[in-house]
């Protein structure tokens, strides 16, 4: 079975690190803006980081949707196989009952012949 959790977990960790980085940059922006230095550079960096985070979140959403679709397909296949198994077990029980009755009849016939 495919380990659905491994990939998104790694991406979640990367996303979390990027969020921490963004928070750190936001704190730096407040200090820099208050001193009036390099505001344009910081804003550009923040916008780039925000764009990267948006892409990462979109990729994570797609991964989640794909994993969810695979899970639904596996659940449907599982249900179908369970139905087939149940039917086969029912057929087996019917054949077993039928042939057990025939065996009993044949044994009785053999005893009558003795």
C-alpha cells in the first residue's frame, strides 16, 4: 500500500519552516521600516516568499486531493472485493450443502445394497 502520509508530511515541514522564516522577515520589516532602511528590498523579499508559500500550499492541496481520490478508489475496490468474497462464500455454502446431501444419499444407498 502507498504511504500517503510521507510526502505531505515532508512538505508540511518545509511549509512550516517557510512560515517561520516569513514571521522572522515580518519582524525585520517592522524594524527596518521604523528606521527607514531597505524597505523596498524587504517588501520584494516578502512578496517572493509569499508567492513561494502560495505555490507550496497549492501543491499540498493538490497532493491531498490526489491522495484523497486514491483513498476513495481503494475503498471502492475494497468494497467490490468484499462483495465478491461474500457471494463466493454463499455459493460455496450452497454447493457444500448440495453435495453433502448427495453423499448422505449415496451412503444410504450403499448401506441398502449391503
